[in-house]
């Protein structure tokens, strides 16, 4: 690369956050991969961008190594080793391994699971065979997707990811075609009353007293038609009153007849 190109190295403050450290290390490695730099040059470029706690740590460790007659840190690989020892807790890697073992796709997409899977591979620097990595990836997928992968051919983790994404799209298309049955909704303002156990539905009593009425002429037919439209209980009450009035009228007429005879 030309000497007129200036590198833009991210700074590192040395905060107590292993995630931030690995993010910085990954970013600076991607930058170094774009240039032909020696290990010594990489170390110097990274140290210049130290600030805060990281700058204090670098000054302290440089003085300590000088006083102990130890060789200074001059290469990028040596710097990374010392920085991990200082800024990454000893239990951090073990926790990452446990999280990686429990990693599952769940409700996320295949793409999201794949990139999260790759991030753990990078952080843990796992070196295993391609078959072992693909088996680990397949075991974390959803069951429907993982089972169908056995019917496809693939040679790498990337090809396996593309096949799993294709299966995911096919399953989503099938689920959209199926419309589950939904029962007809009942209006909220309509309430149904059902008879309780050992209890018969209530029915109005039959109009028994209509049969006891005397024969009427044509003038009373409209009245009867109106009476039949009333509720049976109301009609029964009215008919009882009519019967009482009828009896009273008969008794009154007979009394008048007797009084007229006695006056004669």
C-alpha cells in the first residue's frame, strides 16, 4: 500500500467490559488485514490509540518489565496476549462456552441465529472440523428445519446456512396457506340463559279459563282477540276478576227479584 494512506485505528479506553475489548480487537484485526504491516508496526499503531485506563496500564506494564529486566512488548501477538490477561476475566471464556452450548434458534430467524453462531466461533477461536461445526449448527436450529437438512447436500457451514434459510421460507409459505378455523363470534350484548340441572325451563301456564267463558255475540269478538294477545298470567288475572264480577252480578239480580216479590 502507498505510504500516503493514513490508517484510522480505533481507540481503546480499557473499560472493565470484555465485550468492548473483543469488539475493539476484532475491528482492529479487520483493519490490519487490509494492509501489509509487520507485527512490530501493528503493535505501535495500536498502543498510540490507548487512552484512559488502557494508557495507564501500558505505561505501568512497560516500566515493570523494564525494572524486572524483561523484554518489552514489541509484537501485536504479544500485545494481544497481555491485553487479554488484563482486560478479560478468567471466567469470561468459560461463560462464553456455556452460552455457546445453550445457543438455540428459538423464535429468531435462521439468519439471526447464523450470525450469532459465527460470533461465538470468532470470540472463542474454536478450531474443529467442518463436520463438527455443521453438526453443532444443525442441533441449534428449530426441529422442523434441522430435520429436513438431512435430505440436502452441503459441503460447508455457509452452504448449510443457505439451505436452512430456503427450508425456513418454504415452511413460512405453507403456514400462510393454511387458515385455521375460527368459531363464529357471539355478540357481546346477547346473553343465553340455560336451565340449571334438575330444573325444567319455565313455561307460562296455559289459558285454562278461556273455556269457562260463556258464549258471546259478535260485539265481544274484538275484545277476545285483544285478550288472547296478552301474557297468559295477565290474562288469567283479568279473567278471574271477570268471573267474580259475573257472580256478583248474578247474585245482585236475584236479590233484586226477591225484593220486588216481597214488596208486592
